[in-house]
């Protein structure tokens, strides 16, 4: 089979690379062509365009790069039309990918599969019309998306398990390092650790890290350890750390969370990773114009929570300090409640068990690959 995949950012590159590996295991003739990144390229196939050339975040950057975005769209459409794959597999990145889906469905009549479904349950719910019209099969990695798509919108989807749960399970099965060895390897002292996960983008780090440090540095007897993001160098972190006693570790987030007593975490996949690794956390996310954002959040966003932990549990397992509640004194207070001996810590750990149960035990890329190949091997019209 010929598979054309499109991933527009680092997380998509990771998920797509795992899916490609799973497809190769069950389809010896698998041939890949893709817009993606280094991880996908390592699996094999032809990289048409790197996601770094397409990943523009925020209204102003997107506006400034519109000519480049339109050029990428046009080149991608032409490339798919010329290569004529058996299927186009889209990974998240809905602003770009839904436009590709519309073209492929209407003009090329090639099956369109969407892996890592767009988060329209949070906002832009109107996109369901495009999905129903242009996407043949939708693959979800979040269990609460099933009632949203199937119950609310009568659009059947495949819940295939969660890749983050897969990765954490594998890590836990293989990781044997004790706390002393972890500290020695990272040049840390023997004090317990408060972990700081300040996001993967420069703006997130700029907005969140100073307040995180200010809140956590007052806890005597703990050392602060920051999980370095892959694309951020130490010089950038140094602007916000200065002379403060904060150590940065790179490529070691799972071991850091495994050994940390508690963590301050920005919203995103990191909140779920922290929960599955069993580390009590406070979710912190600073926004510009906090009062306006808080107002819009209550009236524009369609969900009660911003963290995956709370969304999956469908209740407040972890405290979320966002917009107008993101203040140093609030972060400090909530962190204190999660230190050893506090009842809030035990309640949170019990809530983490609910999250594990909700996610299930499927290996997401293997499950998705198996369903995809079965669908593609059906007689013409079987989709």
C-alpha cells in the first residue's frame, strides 16, 4: 500500500512515526511519502517537506506567513495528485489538514483517514461539517471524544487507545534507575525534587516559567529541576533563571517526573504524562489579558477544563490555574497542598487511577494500523 501522511508539528511527527512503524509490521509493501519530521524520516520513505517549514502558531505569525502556507497547500495537493496514494492519513494539524481533506475527497476520490482527531470539542465545533463531508475514517486517542462525535454528532469514530499511555507503560516496564543514580547522572544533590514543565514553545516558557520559579523557590528542602524542551537551548532558559538555583535536564522528562515529589506543569500532553507517571501536579497556564481570556474561556470554549487529565476523568482531578487565577500566590498555595502528608496529594493520586482506567490497554498505533489496513483491503466501496 502507498501511504501519504501529513504531520505539521513535533507531536504529530512522533505519533505518525509510531503509526508508520505499526503499518510496516503488518504491511510488508508499505511505501510512505509524507510531510513531517525527523522521526518519520527515520522510519523510512520520502520526506516532501519538513514541518518546521509549516509550523506557525498564533494569529499574527500565521497572517505574516500566509503566502508560504498557501504555497505549501498547493504543493502538497499537487504532490498527492501526482503520487496517487492508496490513502491519505492526516495527523492533527486541522487548519492545514482539513483543507487537504476537502481537496483529496472532492478531486482525487482517495480515502482520507484522520489519526489524532481535531479537537473540535474544545472550539471550532462547526468543523464537524467538514469532517463528516471529507473524512472517511476518524481515529481518536481520547476516550471522551467517542460520546462527542458519536452521541452528539452521529459520526462514528474509532477509539484506538492513547499513545502517551503506551509510551508511559513501556517506560515504566524498562526503567530501573533509582533516585540516587538519577541525581548523580544529572549532577543534582540528594534533596527531593519539584519538577518544572514550562512548555515546549518560547512564548509559553516566557509566560509561565518566571512565576513557576517564584512560587516554588520558597519551599525549603527541595531542589527545582526544569525539564528542557527539545527545541529550546540553555541560553534561552538562562534569561529567566538567572542566578536562581534551578537545574535544567534535557531528554530526561520521564525519569524526572518519576522521581519528582510534585510538579508545576503547563497545559498540554505534559499534564497527562505527569499524571500517568504518578506525580502530583498543579496545572499553570498564563495568558495575556487574563480577565478577557477568562471571560472568553467561559463563553467560547466548549469544555470545562483545559488539562487532559481532567477532561479524561470528567472531573477536577488536578487544579488548573489559568488566566485570571494564574498568580504566584495561588501556585504556591496549591503546590503546598500536594507535598507528602497532605490529603490533597492522596486524592489526586487516586484520581490518576481513574484516568488510567479510562484510557484502556490498547496500543494505539498498532490498533489504528490494523483497522486502517483492514478497511483498505475491503473490496472497492467498502469504506
